[in-house]
C-alpha cells in the first residue's frame, strides 16, 4: 500500500486535534505496537475514531483523549508542518505590516490567517516542542486577542506538550508568559496556581531531576496567597521525604519558607519582629530534616537544606538577640535557642561521623557532609553572632576528612585557616 502524502498526514493530524479538544496526552509509538493497540480498542470510544480511515489506522491511534503517533511518519509530518507553518507565519506578518489591513483586525482574512497560524503551529510544536518561532507566533496572536478562554486553552495545549517532553524549556516559558498575561484579570488565579503545582508534582514523578519543572513551581510562589503558600509547604513535605536525593523539592520548600518570612516582615512592626509561628515552623523543619539525615545516610540534599535552615535561623531569630526593642522573654528564647542549637548540631555531627562500615560509601559520604557542615557552621556562627564553638576540635575534623576523603588531603590542610 502506498504511503500517504505528507500533506494528507498533516491534515489528518490537525483534523484529530480539532475533533478532540480534550486530548491531554500525546506519545510517539513504534509501528509494531499499533496492532496490539488497535486490538485493545475494540469499539471506538470517541467521535474522533470515526474520522480514522483504514490508511491511517496504523499511523494514528486515539482513545480516551490519548493520542499516539507512529514514529514511522514523524519526519514527513514534521516537514509538512514546518512548511505549512512558515507559509502561514509569513502571510500573517505581511498582513500585520500592511497598515490598511492592520486596521481591519476583525476582517475575515485576518481571522483566517490567525486560525491557520494557530493550527499549524500547534501541529509543529507537537512534533518539535522547542521550535521557538512557533511559540512566539502564538504569543503574537494571543496578545492581540486578549481572550481569557484562549489563554486557558494555551495552558491546556502546553500541558499536552509537556506530557511527552516534560523538560521542554519553551513549553514551561510559555506557561509563565500566559500566567503573567492573565494574573491581573483572572478571578480564579489561586485555583490555577494549585493546578500548576499539581502538574509539576505529576511530571516530577515521571521525570526525575526535572529542574525546569521545579523552577516553574518556585516561580509560582510569588503569585500564591499566604494561605496557599502554607498549604503548599505542608503538602510538599511528604513528597520531599520520599525523594531525599532530589535537591529540587527541598529548594521549593526553601522558596516557600522565604515567602512566609518575607510576608511576616512586611506585616509586622519593628517592635514585633519575632513571629512565634514561624519560629515553630523552622524548629519543626530542623527536627524533620535531622530525622531524614539519620534515616537516609549520605544524602547531600538534606545537608544543604539544613544549611539553609541554619541561615534562616541566624537571619530572622538570632541576629536580633541583643536588640533592646525585643521583649525580655523573646531575648531569653533566642539565648536558649543558641545554646540548644549548638549542642544539638554537635550531637548530630558526632552521631553522623561514626563509621560502622568504613567500606560503605554512603557512610563515608555522611561523615564528609557532617564534617564540612560543622566547618561551615563554625564560620557562620563566628561571622554572624561572634560565637566560637570551642567544643569542635579542628584537628579532629581534619583527621576525619582526611580518612574518609584522602584524595582531597591538600584541601584539608588549609582547614585551620578556613575555620578562623
């Protein structure tokens, strides 16, 4: 049987996309899998199936709003989609430059060109998700229309792209652009923020170390209400506890915490800078991370998160210890906090530098992280609070580091200078 013409393939694909606007996932399937897929389909479940002909049943598969495209036709489809897009984009730009036609923005020719451009760019981006010009062309049309429904459809479309390319920088960037455009005129923005956060969580489960997705989630924090930030902080703990090697989820929790501290600073007077609720939140986070460090040996992300917590504690709760404007009970809390924190960190250091199995790399990594954390802690306390931890012997730390990480012995020789 002759292969379908590339233009016919493109028309068929665009027909499927038009017929089922609820498509939420797209995948590229090897031709050998189509026989099994078509056997499992049985009775067609959507109206789109009626569009399929015998010639295309081994090239396109759709069911329950899931679209599969045969890898066999990806290249001819891409060529046809690119050519169609380039032609539509050229005609649209010509129309925009023509002053006479530009003033007739509601003319049938203008609407037709916009429709063609959106249709062809959609097909092209499904096949090549990082085609920047196609994304920019969609921005042009959406900016001109300023239609909330079109912006919402663009969020749906970009999520379809992310279903098969979860690390597409262009798709994530498009979502941020859309949110910026609708932020001031959308009554359900907080609902959108919640859906965005859930989308990142879902994609993070499928695509490990997806920094672009987590960056997007951190970016969303500035658009969340304080109540929503606190809810996100509580909800993200379970996921972070199950993914202790993924630094991105801890970075997200840090971004949420910073937002809470920033809001507290803005809402309180100078004479009431001590927020007991945030103090408890930070203390609980310290205790939780300590449990994770002891349970999951040798995970650097946990130690880095603990450094962040200590930095927050110094900045928001310890540096004002000698401030006369503070109530006496607040100064007492801070003084006790300092002593308890130092003792607790020293105990954590000692427990994590015991090597029950010196050949086990995770125990060696744990000891290294604990020792370097203590060096860092000593410098932080000396610099910010003028506190010298006399209980930490530099020679012991250097000896430990030399034993577990001998390849960096030249670096450890400078440890006394680093601890001053």
